């Protein structure tokens, strides 16, 4: 709905610049973005593991083990500085693994 905003984001060449840029557009974020974003991340990871058999094999070899993104600096995607972070990336990888297992 906002082509000019999309173009600003598309032209961003440094991932470090992306966060401040996207933060400046917060009034345009859809209310359910948190859930949409996580589903989109899982879909992207699923496609990645479908396209790369070697990575898929590594993921499937984790069996039923918990997967933890061990990043002490990231309490959202990883386990955070005190080990009790949200671990959203690890959980997304588990969902992708379950989906791949269900497909056989």
C-alpha cells in the first residue's frame, strides 16, 4: 500500500541501516505484524530447507532435540544473555523440521 516506503527499504544496502529505517515507518505497520512476521520467517526457512538437501539433512538429523539459537546478544531470536530468551529462531527451525518430517 506504500510504494515509496517499499522503495526506501528495497534500496537499503546495509542491514545495519535497516532497523532504524524500518523503525521510522512504525505508524504504517499492520497491527498483527508480530504474528505475520513469524509465519513469514517460518515460510522462508521452510523454502530454504526444501531447496538445499544438505541443510535439510542436517536439520532432520537433530531428531526431536530442542534447537536453541545460542546468541547471548539476542534475547528475541536467540537465548539471550541470561539463557532465558525467546529463542524464536530455534522454535521456527523446530516447526520447519516438524513440517519436513510430516512430508516424509
